């Protein structure tokens, strides 16, 4: 599992790197001392796992995650236990207090899934249902699998993200998001909506040659007349 260590303390990075040498499944591909440096390395190296400090000069670990389109698995490492609750609210894989104890590290490693994809497979490809994203709205934040997001809705300069009972708003344009999503799984229904095709439960004719799509859970989305023919073809109607 390709791993990147992100921590502003050199000794902390060195100590963790040394502890990880015991695990054959872990390949440390790089170390970063701040969020900006980490962002470049993540984009170039496509790691499967981050050991991520939270409080760093400049941007925090949470702010780094906000900048990522596709988020690797994350194990937070920090000296401040007051961040533990927030870390688990975003479904981090684990949370380690520094100095990292070998037994706690072993517990964290045992929770790791198989790597999702190799760097070569990940490079240059759009986001699929297997990928996860980091969503932050105010003080609340989540790691969300794209398979659980049923709908994206444009609202001015923001996008409303529909998953479970949550509707957080992210500062991004729908056009920019559409360019990053795999069209085999996500469909641009109109200027305002992108739907997850795996959540489509029913379809009916609508005004002016359009369609009305019903999603699992009850949400309804209008497909514009311009997009209706393409949608019928994709759904094999």
C-alpha cells in the first residue's frame, strides 16, 4: 500500500517511517512537511494511504483534504487529542496520538483494506463509484464514497451534495465537477443536476419532451429535453 507521511515535525516523520518498516504491505513513497507540499506529492504519487498530522503551519490536515478530488485512506497522527472526535466524524480510518505507540500502529494497520487501485490505474482517470471524497460544510466534514452520493445539485456558486440524510454545500461549480466524474456512473441531467445512475429507481415522461427521474429514497430530478435522448440511450430504454 503506497503511503505518504504528512507531518511538519521531522523527527515525528522519521520515527513513524522507522515503525512502518516492520510492515511489508506498507511502502512509504514520500514525506511532506506541510499541506502544500503534500498536495503536490499526492497528485504526483497517488498514494493509497496518508498518515496525516492535523495542526501544521499554514494549512491544517483538514484543509489539505478539502483540496483533494480523490481522497486516499487517512490515519490521523497528532499530539492533540481534542481533535479525535472531529477526525472520527469524518470517518477517518484511525486516529493516533503522538508519539505513536507500536501497538496502536499495529491496530491501525490491521484496519487497512486492500489497495483500491495501482498508481497507473488511478492516474488520469475520472472518479468512479469506488472512490471517496472529502466534504466539508462549516464545522462538519465527512469522507463519503461516491457510491453513496445519489445527487449533486447546483445552487449559485455552490453544490449541494445528497447522501444519507445529509445535504452539505461545497464551493465548486457543477461544470468543474462534471469534468471529474466518470460518465458511466454519473449523468448530467440538466444545468442544475448530476445524478448517480445506480440510484435511479424510476423514469417517466415529463413536459416538453423531458423526463422525470425518481431516485431511491424519493428524490426527483428533471432531465432536460436536450439530455433526455442521451439518458434513454444510457439506460437502455
